[in-house]
C-alpha cells in the first residue's frame, strides 16, 4: 500500500492490454518525457519487510456512502474529474464528500523531493506545468459542488518560484467561479522564500497550510534534506504575520519514534508562532522502501494530545488514527474534533 501525504493508496492492477504496473522504486519515463521513480524511494536490498498481521482495529474506516457522496461521485465520473480523494483511495472519502469537501492536487504527480514517509513519485519535471490547470481546477470545484476545497501539490524545486504563481492563479480562478467556496492551500515550503509565501497568501485563500510533518529530531531522516523544521516554522510564521486574517494550519504524523516530550515541545513551537489549526494522525508505512512504523498510537493518546494542544491555545486540533491534514477541513472551527468520536475514531453506522 502506498500513500500520498499520509493518505493510504491502494495500487490497482493494470487494465488488460495496458502497460504493466510499475514496481515501487522503479524508474520510468513520464508522458511529459522526464524520468521519475515510482513511489519516490529507490528499492533497497536492506529494506525491512512489512510486518505480518492485521493493523489495530481503530485503523479501520467506515465504508463510504450517503446521498451527497453518491451525487459527488456521479459528477466525478460523468466529467472525468481527478481528486486526491479517489486516486489515493482515502479511507475518509465518504465523510469528506458527504460534507462537500475534497482535495485536488496541482502541478502534476511527480515531486522534486524524496521524503521517506511519502510515496509520491520523485523526479525533475524540468519546468513542466499545465497552463490550463487553474481554469480546470475552478471548473472541477463547480461541477463537484464543493463548499470547501483543499488544494495541495508536489514540491516543484525545478521552478524559480516553486510554483507559487501557478498555485495562486488556481486559488483566484476557483474563487472567481465559486465565490462561496472556501479554499485551503496546503503548499510546499518554497525553499523558504517568503516572497513566494506571500504570493500564495495574497491570492484570496481562506486557510494557508504547510506541514511540519514530525518533531525536530526526526525531521531528518523523515523529510527530504531540502526541508527543515526551522524552514517550515519560518514559512508558517511569515504567513500569519503577513495576513493575520488568514487561518494558518499544519500537521504532524505520529508513530515515527517521537516521544511525548518531543510532541509537546513541537506543539508549543507551533503555537508560539501563531499557528491556528493543527491535525495529528497515525503514520502508515507506504511501501517496504519507506520508514517503518515505530508504534501505533492509541485513540486515547490522540485524545490526550488534542487536549494538550487546545490548552496551548490552538483554535482546533483534529486528532485521531485516520486523521490526515485535509480531513474534514470544513469543520476546523467547529471545535468538535471534526465530529469524530472518542479518541478520534469515526463513529460507525
């Protein structure tokens, strides 16, 4: 099983007559003509096998369904739209689509970085961009009838501005065509360029997000060497300082070997720079070539971390085993842990 930014991805078999599915860690040539590595990390003979046995029961998601979900799915099928929710086979798709929320990925499917928790393909897109994407993204939001859309993207270190202008153009087009839709931008770190951060923050969005991903000590090896704990904090702090009216958000994965002391220290660092909203979820290993899960965090532990965050002054902390950075994003300020039950576990039935 692969992942995109922590969202589980199930690889499906290739249709009859098509090219065989690429193996994880294998190099291939994209339709745009550049080389990439499947799932982002090269295969290694030293990779630790995935453990046998079932995951804890609290990591099972409710089956998607409901009238609103069916309507959105029909629109997606009819107009051949692409969402991270479906392509990554996110376990939370039913809850989010029923609430009129979805996540779109911008600027292609190949990232210039190779974080060891993430199964996005890695390569150098050599400046390629889809110039029609801003208009197409706005059309997608309208056709899906979204009340809240999360825009995310791969890192694009091959672009002089990291894709900031393109990202901002997508936000503006969506707002122009869908003025009542709230837009959250989950962006790259733009290599720490604060001018590029301002370009996105000034685009008319409602929420600016950049994920710190893990505690300071584990930033490397968890994240690509071009990312850093301090750089992400600087991006978040500048976004809040530049536009205090925009909500600022970040996310951490737990289960990578962090301690409770380190988690509390990270929460304090984030609140000190003005981060408003935080999400906490369980790290799930995408492939054998990625970092192993060190522990499965229990639901009651997530509840404790959430209480700690709220005590520090966060407007909301959505925490639970299957919570991801865009999970039920429209409920960020409802202050009810996105409607989750005890310990951040979705209620069933």
